[in-house]
């Protein structure tokens, strides 16, 4: 007899559901529902929507409590990093959420179980399911458990692993908000070979999003992405 999410995922979450149907819904992708003849099963998009808000609240609460002397601006940046797709994926992979997903055949063929966006969305749905089943206290405990490595990193040095990869952060923002990728271009290259200097612009939908410069192309692109994030991210 195969082990299901009730036996494996619940202990990993540190929470046991009273209504297992909520966990099942959180793990059901719309591609699976679309292929069912009846079409009556629920998929996780509504839970994902709610989970985004619940997670944002709980992370904000934890940061505010743990860093009482930190400015609002810094807290906002830390929260944005903690709830970014980059971090959500890391948490989802630690939970091995991909193996429990109910996917349609098309998503299976395109390796949906490994997709960053899909894993991040599913984690948000699971958090919402916990909240609906057990309330805010249950959600608080689960988020504290799942994000403990990331919270610890923030408490120790106010840094989230991978958070300084501004290109990745901006790419995730672009995909989530606009479903397109940013484009980088070198607009100026100067200096001798041993001391090059690069100026880079990043555009989104052919509109200038940010500028940056550096001693390498990579450094300049990171600087441009950082400026773009400052302009674009809430």
C-alpha cells in the first residue's frame, strides 16, 4: 500500500488536518481537474490566492516581533525576500511537495513537479489549507516550522540565502506580474582590457526598467536589476 500525503506530508508540516479534503485541494492543480470528466473536483488556485495573504501576514508578524528596532523599509524588503518565489521553492522542495501534486497529463509531460512557480503556488495553497482547517495559530506554527532556516538567517544577519541575486528576483517579479522575461543590453563598454567598465540597461516590455554599471557584465546586470526592483517591487 502506497504512502500518501496524509501519512507523509502531515508530519513534515507538523500539523494534522481535521478536514483532509482541504489538503487534497491544496495539492490539486487545475490541469488535473480540467481532465476529469465530471469537472467537479476543486483545484488549488483559490487556496493559493488566500495563502499568499496569510503567508505575508505571518511573515510580517514574525519579522516585526523579532526585529523591533528595524525600520519599516528594511522590514518590507526582508518580507519581500522571504515570500519570494526563490524562497518558497526552497521550502517546497524541502517538503518534497512535488511528489504529492495531482497534475494533468500535459503538466506531467512538461515536468510540472519540478517547476518553480508551480511549487511556490502549491506551498501557498497548503498554508491556506492549514489556516482554514486550524486557524491563524495553526498557520503561525506551520510557517514558523517550515521557514525556520530562512528566519534564522534573517535574525542572524538580516539576509536571506539567494536574496542578493537581484536578477533572479526581478525575473520572478516579471514572470509573476507580467508573464514575460526582462531583457538586458550593454549600452556602453569602456576601459582597457584589464580594467573594463560596463553600463547595462534592463527593459521590460521594451520599456526601460533599470540601469547599472560594473567591472563585469554580470555585476552591471545585477546592478540594473537591483535598480529595477527598487522601482517596480511593492
